[in-house]
């Protein structure tokens, strides 16, 4: 059993409390490899922002859970070396079972998500309650979820959103003891969050998605005032980066995300954690494609992973300052 506190990590309790009071959101960035982690830490150290390092089940399979844990521990030391004591949470994204959550807690994670959103309500309550009971023994914080996002959520695929039912949130939070709650108000995972027929087009021909359901968010806030809310599927799918990908041989068609101003509005409400993964993938891919297309003789991975890391760092700094509002919150 490894205690996250010995690794220099923190759970999400204190940073969510501050985010709620300060009306901003903590960035939750997914990582699978060293360059992503370097970009996250450099961006957070430069902007003095707390951060949640998210590890999905896919990331655990790809990179190995032991290695990821040492990388997170290394991230704490790296931030110190950069001269900033960045509060870092190591969080399991979309945990699918009690056993997955337990294993992560034993490996030094400071926070876990148990995603029972596709289960019948009572089963979701029971599974989440069980994880909370175990996690809290080690002061690990737990995120639960109510409502299903359209698109693919790990292996769960839904055609349309099942929006969170505000009338359930109070009962869920009380019965489970969760520390934060992910809700479904119209965001979704991936780079194609809406079908073109769900969108309108602006003067430049760019797809404009339907607005988030702020009415549901407000109703949730009214029922559980001061309780930390989480938004998944919150990439904005930057069109300039998508254009770079397509210019250099990519084929990202009708890619559309959540407009940044809507995320800013959410961040200034009870939303304390905003999950961003796809935008990072897009930034890396754009930079790598550009190098491959413009310097075809290059074969040193550092010559394309380096620019990818720079592009990612720029993206993260932009998110922290202009979307989440978490700069200078250390
Ligand atoms: O929620 C999904 C995250 O973007 C993680 O994606 O399961 O492909 O690692 P992944
Ligand atoms: P995006 O696909 O919008 O980046 O969402 C990521 C996410 O919710 C991870 O849990
Ligand atoms: Zn998610």
C-alpha cells in the first residue's frame, strides 16, 4: 500500500473548496506519456495553477500503472525544481469498478472517479457508496457521476445525452458520500461532440453547437449548494489546430467542441473541475503532422515530440488563463 501523501500528492478536497470560493475551475488534464506530463507541469508551474493529472483505464493499459505513479511522483519533484509547489492530484478517470478504484488507491492515487452513470440509479448509488467507504479510509477523494454523456465514455457508448436529473442529485450525494459529482449538461467526449445536423453554421462556415444546459446546472446548484461539480467532455476542439492537421494530411471532418465562453461561464459557477483530453491530442497531432510534412527527412523523435510538447504547453496555458481561471491560485 502506497500512501499518496508520501509521494507529495494532494487529494481534491482543499483545491475544490478554494475553486468554489474563488469561482474558477481546476484543470483536469489526461496524460499517457512523458511529453504530455512535462507540458502540463511546465504550464502549471508557469501560471501557478493547481492541477489534476488524470489517468484513464486506457492510459493504465498503455503506460502501466506503476510507471504512471512514479511519473506523477516525478512531476511533484519536477514542479519543485521549477520553483513552484504546484498542488498535484493523481486521479483515476472513469473508474469502472470497485476493484479498479481499490487498485489505484493502493498504488498511490489521491483521487478516483467511480463511473456508475450507465447503471440503474440504485446500483450506481451502491457501487459509489462502496468506493467512497474504502477511499475515505485513506483520505482519497471520490468523484461520482449522474447522467450519461453522448458519445463514447470508455467502453460505454450512448447515442444521445441522458441529462442529469436534478431531482436525484441530493439523494445521490447524501447516500454515497461522494466528494464531487460529474453531471451531464450537453458536453461529450472526443473531437466530434455533435453531429453537423445538430449544429448551425456561422458566417465563416464553422459549426456552432447547441448551448450547454445551464438551466440544469443551476437547478443542480440550487439543490446541493456549494457542492463541487465536474464537467467531462470539455474540449473546445480548436479549429486552427484542426486546420493544421487537415492541411498536413489529416482527415478530421466536422470536428466540433464546446465553445470556450460557455466553459468560462461554467467555471465561474459550482463547476470546480473541467476535463480536457481531446484538445491535447489535437495539439500534439497538429505539431507532429507539421514536422512530418515539412521536414520529411527528420527521424529523431525529439524533433517532433519536442514541438508537440511546446504546442501542448501553449494550449494548457491558454486553458488555464482564458478558460478555467486557475492561474495564480497556489
Ligand atoms: O474520457 C475519456 C478520456 O478522454 C480518456 O480517453 O480512454 O482513450 O484514454 P481514453
Ligand atoms: P474531452 O474528450 O472533451 O477532452 O473530454 C475528456 C474527459 O472528459 C476525460 O474524462
Ligand atoms: Zn470523461
